């Protein structure tokens, strides 16, 4: 076992009037991960991740619920960057969002589209920087970062924190160094000769990606999405059911501190341990979410089957709510091919059964939410 004190995260290089940080090749860091503390955390994280993976393969219609996980991840990851869209708000149609909130709403929708695109590509293609670049293009297009070179590796210096580069908290490597660093990172993902557990490998990869900061904007969101994409690409997860952004958002200061300690004190071990704790807590929380969904599904199906002649249509609506938990009477009429009067009647029956909560308080243009279902994803178990 290598001594972690010998790990060298990189060097500061003199640029024009400032110093940028040039990280060591990421494969060098792979020599220093192995400690007893990390081994114990890795064992537990791997066990919990395996249990979560099993849930994702056994639950019927799991893709319905994964869509909601995707929205939750998009909301949490965007929140870290200052976007303020509530989870329930992210599920609304654009015309139902207040005008002053639509920029934030668009960013969450873009994140969801980008994530779905990348996951679909992984069904046929391996994880590459080319795939991440296209994912980045979708993330930034039409949003506040649309003028920040969507889909392109930066050609100029960026920085983190501070009003200008002169008072920046951290200055990533210069633009001319970025292509080689990314090439090294991509090789690291697919180097099967390195005897490193995948959870450690993606922990190192996320640190390196955030340190390189290859885009002018959107680095944090793509770097966090990279975690899920890697685990799916390597077959560790059959379905994309592990998203760490909620953990990072809840522990934002610790998250940034752990990344910073690698660069300033060469402490790669602290970052890996923090990351593995995040995997543990997130896998356990996601497993509990699935358990709560199964329980709610049984409860809700029992309720709609007591709706007499409307039970068949009610069950169809209930199944739709797992992917579209906020609906209008007009939506219900379209989904079920029934009259507006029947749709309103069914919505009232769902409200009386405790399935729906009316959100607006209006008599017209009403919105109904599958409240208990949304609450499962809003809760932090």
C-alpha cells in the first residue's frame, strides 16, 4: 500500500498575472487510494449499491419512477449552481410556471433532456468526451449559458469564485492544457489494466473533471452527471437510479472543501471517503424511496379499485400519474379519451380518495397533484 502523504495533486503554473493549477495525470492518483478506512467504506457502499441495483431490476415499470428520479437530480444539481426551482415546480408545463421563474425552470428541463440523451446514447456507445460535449450542448442551449460555448471545450481561461480572475478562489489549468488532460481522463475510464474498484475510479474521475473545468459554464452539472453515466456504462447499475447531487447539495460546504483539500493539501483520501459516504447514504435513501413507492402503489390501487364503474379508467389514470404526477382536468380527458365532465368527476373522486391535492384553489384552470407520490421524492430519508 502506497503512503497517501506522497500523493501530489499537481502544480501551480505561472500565467499572465496569475497562477493556474495543473493537476497530475489522474492515473497517478490511483496508486494512493488504498487504506483501511477506504476499504471499509467501499465495502458498505458496494453492498448498498448492489441492493439498489437489484431493486431497479425487480420493480415493475421501474422506468416510470426513474423519470421522477431524473427530475429530482436535475433540480438538486441545478440548485448547487444557484438555480431555484422546486421539485414540484419542475414537473409543471412551462405555461403553468410564473414568468419570473421560467429561466430557472428551463435550466432544470435542459438538465433532464441532457441526462436522458446521454443515457440513451450509452445503450449503444461507450462513455466518451464526445458524448459529454453533446450532453453539455443540450444542457446549455436556450438557457442562461447559451452564450458560453455550449458543447465546446473552452479556449480561454476560466476561474471559480471571485469577481475577477485576480481574486479568484481557484483557477483551473490553462486552456491549452485541457485537451491532453481530458484525453488522459478518458483513457482512465476505459483502462481495464488498472486494478481499481469502479466506485474509487469514478470518485477520482469526478475530482479530476471538476479540477480541469473543461467548459466555460456547466462544469458542475456535467461532472455530477458523469458519476451516473460511468456507473451505467460499466454495468455497475442496470438502471440510472443513483444520483449524488442531492447529497452534495445538502453537504455543499463539505463537498467543496473535500475537492479543495485534494488540490491544496494533496489529501485524496479525504475526498474518496466523502464520496463513498455519499454513495452509501444516497443508495440507502433511493432504496427507501423505492420501498415507499411500492407501498403507495398498493395503497392507491386499492383505493381506485373501489371506484365502481370508473375503476378501469381510474387505474389507467393512476398508472399515468407515476410519470406525470401533476395534471389538469383537460389532461385527464385527453389521457383517458373521456369527456371534460367525466374528467372533472374523476378528479373529484381522486381528491376525495386522498390521491389528489388541488394546487391552485381556483374553480377554473385547476391543477391536481399526486401529493403523496411527489412527497416521497421531496423527502430526505
